[in-house]
C-alpha cells in the first residue's frame, strides 16, 4: 500500500465522520424548527443525547455503503473489500477514541455496538459492490 492509498482510506473515514455529524446537526435543526419548535434550550440539549446515536446509525449506513463503494472502486478487484473494511477500521478507531474520551455508560454500549456493526456491514457491502464493478 502506498501513501496515496493510505491517505484515501484515512480521508474517507474522516469524511464519513464529518458528514455523519453534519447530518445529525441538520436533523436537530429540522427537529427544533419544524418537528418540535418552541422548547427551551435544555430540552434540546437532552434530546440530542438520545437522538445522536440513532442519527449516526441511520445516516451512517448509506454513507458507509456509498463511500466504501467509491473507495473500493479505486483499488484492484481483489482488494476492493479490503480497502472498504480498512475505511471502517480507521473510522472505528477514531469513533472509539472519541467515545473513550467522553466516557460511555453501559446503556450506550449497545448503541455503539449497533452503530459499528451496521457500518461494518455497509462497508463490506460497498466494497463488495465495488469489486463486482471493477473490471
């Protein structure tokens, strides 16, 4: 693996992380201004703690599939799935580092596991789709 491919994998993982967080912010904006407007700030602060993990799962599934399909398409057919899984590994390391830094409750562990497992499946399927697309 050369530096350019490694940079592509790391960049893709960071891209997914940033877009996923951005989509969660967008959801909270829509929730606060359209779905349930007029609440005090504390209400929204508490709601985001519940909603953010679900947003990560919901938005993360298509993000991982699409980005890993794109990344996998940049590799030879036999390595497309490995490249996609590599994106997931980098993402998981960053995500788990952030979670460890902020702390996690036992209740939150299930959501973290569900989030990472669904993203792994999406990454795999994206890489698989790319391997079939690559000539």
